[in-house]
């Protein structure tokens, strides 16, 4: 899917390929360095390598129940969205999503475009009925994006996240039905 951003740049939303591993790893490590809203620490992200990223991509390509889409601008991966199914039969109708966009590419509608593509995939998926996510309570911008897409808060774990500055944040669970 091709889109044009407010800055005039062309954005492509697409499935990953194994060859994207170096770019996806670099994207992830850049995002870890600029935000505390992702679960990995800089040290944990630094321990990842291209081989592990290739295996990560393969896990999505080899499953009909999981999704990974990349946001690419200037031939660089600038964001992604994933949907992960637990593999348990009793949870076959639900899946967890995650999304991230690099700060330099924020406020251009990339997150909205990734969310739209992810929800279209989820609505077409034969088993999937509910998408859920976990978000830091301090990430109000992300929570508003999720609300705009019909996600509802369904729980909070007080002090569920310990960011590197030592200030605890609640972990908020949100969900959206994609089928009645």
C-alpha cells in the first residue's frame, strides 16, 4: 500500500521479507534509544542480532495467525505493527498487537495507516474476534490513537512498568472487537 505523507514523502506499508532483518533491527534499536514506551531496554535491544531478527520475521511469514507490516519511507523501515496469536486453542479468537513509529516520522499519520491496515487484516481473519494491547499509562498519545480506532480500556496493573528513570507507570490493557 502506497501513501503520501504531509511532508511529501512516499510511504509504503508492506509485509516483511527475510532481507529486511538488518533494517528492522536498526529501526528497533533507533526506537529503543528515543523512547521509554517500548518494553526492551537499550541493553536488551543491543543483544539482538540480524540472525535473531531473521528468525523473528520468519515466525510471522510462517503463520497465518500472525501479522507483521512494515512502514517504509526513503527505503528505510520507520515503523511496524504486529499481531501475535498465543497458539492456545482456547485463546484462538484473540491476539495481541503492538505498534511503533520512529519519533522523526511521528505526527504524519503513519501510526494511523498501520492501524488501519492491521484492523483490515484482523477483520478478514477467519478466527480472530478480539485484538488487545498493553500500553504504558504515561503514553497518552498512543492511548488516544487506540481510542480513535475503537479500543476500550479493560484493565490496569498499578505500577506494572518500571521505566529506566525509576518512576513506575500503570500498564493499561485495551481491546477492540473486530467481529461481533
